[in-house]
C-alpha cells in the first residue's frame, strides 16, 4: 500500500509514542496540589515551554486544545465575543475564501446565531489573499472589524499566504489577526513573535503527533472569551483537565518537526517535483493547481480534465494507492472544492481533482508507484465518464 494523504493525517512518530507511553500509567491531575499532581503539572509545563520555543512564542502564550478545529473555534468566536463586548459595532469577521472548514464554519455560525457579519476575502488565481485586498476590506469600515482569519498554508493546494504582510495590515487598524498554521508548522519557518499574528493554530496529527492534541498560541494581552467553561485551566481560555500524555506527545512531535524542518522540506519538495514530472509525462493535459513558487513542499494538487476525482480516487485505491480529492462531501454527493472555485477554476475541472500529499515516510518508490498507476486510472475514469454521458 502507498499512502499519499499525509495532509489529512500522518504517522505518529516512534519517539512520540515512546514519550506518551511513559506518561500513560502516571497518576496525577495537573491541577492537583499534591506530589503526583505537581509531577503531572511539571510534565505539562515542560511541554508548553518546548512548544513555545519551537514556534517563537512565550510559554504563557501556548494554550493546549484538542486540535485544530477547537483552536480555530476559540480564536474566531472568542476574539469576536471579546471585541464585540468592548464595542458592539464590531460585528465583521473577515476570513479568506480558501480557509479550511474549521475556520469557515465557525465564522458562518457566528453570522447565523450571534449577529456577526461574515465576509470572505477574495483570492487571486493561485489562492492568495493580497495585502491590498485585506486593506480595502478593513478600510470600508475599520471600527466594525472584530477579527481577521487567514490560514498560513492551504491544506488543499498548498499555497502560502503572505502572513506577515497581512498581519501588519491588520495591526495598523488594531484588529486581531488569527492564522491556521496546521499545515505550515514543521515545513515552514513559523515564528509567532516575528510574524506579528495575534493567534496561531497548530495540530499534532499533521506533523507526527497524536490525534486529539493541538494548541492555540494567543498573544499576551488578548483574552478570547472561552468556548468551554469549567475549571478555568489554560488562562481561562480553555477549561478541562489537561491530558498529560497528549501534551508530552504534542511537544515531542513539534520539537522534532521544527528541528528537522529544512531537511524535511527539501525531501518533500524533491519527491513532489518528481511526482508532478512523472504525472505530466503520463497525462500531458494534467493541470497543477496552486502557486507554482510559494507553496508547501509536500502537496501536489492536480486536475485531470475529463475525469471525476472520486472515480480516480477509487481506481487508485483499488490499486493500493491512497490519496484524497481534497473536496468536501455531503450525503455522499461530491462537491467541487471551494478552494478551487475561489481561484476561478471551472466547476467541472474542480471536480476532476486529486490531492497527493507526501510525508516524512514517503519514498521515491511511492512516487514511482503512483506514476505507474495514474495513466491507466485516468484512461479508465475518462472512458467511464464518457460512457455515462452518451
């Protein structure tokens, strides 16, 4: 079997498993005052310090969560509520049109249920929000903007956003800027302090850590209204008993990923370039989506005109190759990727797409296997589609 869906989730690293296993049998709630509790708290705080050092933050700024979705919800909802409470006229939430649904849906929910005004920032043909677009959106009514959210790197097409420039624009107007950096940490130079962002999301299972572990890095001085209420843990931003083994596993994964970032990114880019070259040779009319220059090294997002992405996925799966369409499905009915549609791609072409994503354990053998299988799969998918349309 060949696994080319690392952008969805990737293997837990052996070092992470070992660190977590060492904590699974340990007693002690990190909030307890006795010796066992203090030992657990020490483990948690060491994990917090490790993550902070890896992403250019201070330990106080690292808030542990259950993953990317929760972090995005806290950032968007919490910052909106805090800002709107200060000034009720602050009702606008600005998000890019190519965000993950973990950011889009909280913003839409706020519009449907909390009186927020949801606005999508348009992107260019490669999926990028320009600083000019953000500036124009804010300047229409600066005092009404509660929060801006633009992801660091797109999970489907891999395009990198000009995060530092966008954060600087938001800062000019005193608007908090959140970025979903789930796909970026470990393959890009992510430095919280240097980037100028107000809040940053990261997740463990995208970089060799456990599912169910993540963090929201929140700048000092910001106090998002909590989504969860309870014991007041994590600066009263995220209540709940801290899972000591998960925090340890997350810290180990983030530390290793950041330490190996340059070598890892080079490895991924080399494999991706070979993959794209091989696919172009096998299917000359393939379309490569996203920014050809500023993109993640491990994602190849390809459209195959005349095919249906779901059919291609299943044909490849039958031949032992796992990948993704990169599109959302609802009730079993395939929908075109909102990311591709936002870049101006035709609906039919958008439905013909696959996301092939590489990871730490990917090899040239995986690439060669995909290249060998893609040509016959495309031929069969096109033939099947043409037959149905007769």
